[in-house]
C-alpha cells in the first residue's frame, strides 16, 4: 500500500472521530451535530465552508495552484433508523439510530482528505468537498443538486466511495457504466368487500386478490425484461385482516423495484400498474397504486472510471484493484450527481472474512483500518490530476 504519510499519521485521530460520530448517529436531514462537527474542522483548517445546502449539507472549497479545473469529492453523513447489536465501547447511544452503513467512516475519510489537501494545496485548480445529508432512501443527493450544488460550486468531475464488506480489506473496485441499480418503491391498497369467513360468496376477498397479484408481479422480471438486464421486484410487506373468522375489506402490500438498466426499469413500471389493476379486476376488487421513482441507475463515466482505477492502483497496488467485482442491485443517490457531472463511485473493501456483516446488518461496523485508505484514495483523484 502507498498511503499518504500525513493521513496515516492522523489514523488514531480519525478513528477517534469516527467512533465519536458513531456514538451519536443522526438520520437523514437531521445531521445537525454531524454537520457542525464537519464544518468546525474544515474552518479550523482554513477551508471556506458553506452550510445549509439541502438543510444539513456542508460544502468546503479548497483552492490549489492557479487553474480552472475543479474536482468534487462527496461523502454521505446520515445513519439508519434501526438499533445496533453488540456492545462495542463506541456503540450508538441513541435508541433506534445506528450508523449501519458506515457513513460515519465516509464522513471522516473525506474530512481527513480535505485537511490534507488544505495543508498541501499541491494541485491545480480547486477541490469542492461535499458532505451530503440523507443518502438512505431520502435522496439528499438529489436535493443538493436541485438546491444548485453544481451552479454554486462548479465541478468538472465528482467522485465518491463506499465501504464494502463483500470486498476484502486492501482491495477496491470501480467499474465503468452501470454500477448500482435504480431504486423505486410501491405501495398498493386492494379494496374488496369484507364479511364472514364462512360465507366468502358474500365478500370480495382482498387477501386472496393480493396473493394472486403478488404472484403475477413476479412475471414482470421473469417474462417482461431482458434476462441479460438485471432487475429485481421484491414485495416486502403484506398486511390483511385482524382475526381468523373475518374476511377483511382491504389489503395492503409494499415493496421495491431495482434495475441496472433504465429501459428495464421503465418496462417494470409500466407492467406494474397493468398487472395489479387487471388481476384485482379479475377478482372483482379495486386497487389504488402508488409507484414512486426514487434513485436512477448509477452510471460511472468511462474516463473517470479509468482515473479511479489508476488511483486505486497507485494507492493499493495492482493486486488491490478488484476490477472484476460485479455491479450491485443496491442503490445510491450519488447517481443524481453523476447524471449532472462525469465521475465515478468506488467500493473500498473492508471485509475481514466471510463472517463480515454486510451494511444494514445490526452487527455491522465500519472498519477503522480503511480510514487512511479511503482518505488517500480521495486525495489521489485530486493530486493525480495535478500531475497529468
Ligand atoms: Zn445504506
Ligand atoms: Zn451507504
């Protein structure tokens, strides 16, 4: 590994910061303490700081040598609304709040990178460090773009990274093209006619209708989308009825759709309401459908991905570049920023073996050993550019 010495020297401090943030997790658009933590340290390093973009977002601008190039680096700051398992000394002190995706680590890696770049200013042009709120399902990245992120802070390119338990420690990956899936979600209410369970002919059973709708929806991926274009439809919640001898009058289900291709996404969206409406109609029931488009497919720019691959090789060596790591069906609102500017999204391996819990698992924790790796990688995007 070829890490930046001044960042390695800060490893203990970074670890302390990460654990401090971990103990005080804040969920989307509520990152008040976290944003202040970031802004205070950026200001103390002489970095121009802008707060309040998308509510709790923080943007820092670092000027290097004279030059017109501007590179964006982005981290996410939010935690998840869930409880943490285990009893680490730095465990969450707030019930129902948990840094279960490692955004505490991402925040600290970008902060350390910013402090290094501000201390050395050994690059051409400027760097824009973007600390965004609300990545977990609330689209803070979209809100930042809509709030004028790139108009107020022009960037020619933008980069971000995420820790990855499925990749071993010491490796990182980036792939050109679609790298993470789109994310949509749906909520359906099926309205029937309730009644006595022993006299079903006097009812329109929303539960039976829902069962058939859920099965029929599985044909959208199996029979409507191209098998070579990955897509997932998962029904994750189904609710009907209150007791054994009453047929309810309503049933509800909800779930999510993911796709690695915008065409596949559109086919599923169109087929969704067609399938739900017609199957419900076949059983005499009515369906109210809410289908919400959330995040687009995350698409890495080809040239930026090559740049990111070079940064990985410069930092972790040739063996550290896991170029074959496949795309994931998870989603990321960094996709909204990549719709506006070319850039790339990296995955930094933090796995310590097959038992490493995946992000969003209650026993997950960010691996502090990757703090200097991520911070060094982020600096590489800026400093490699200076050499080019
Ligand atoms: Zn997450
Ligand atoms: Zn995450």
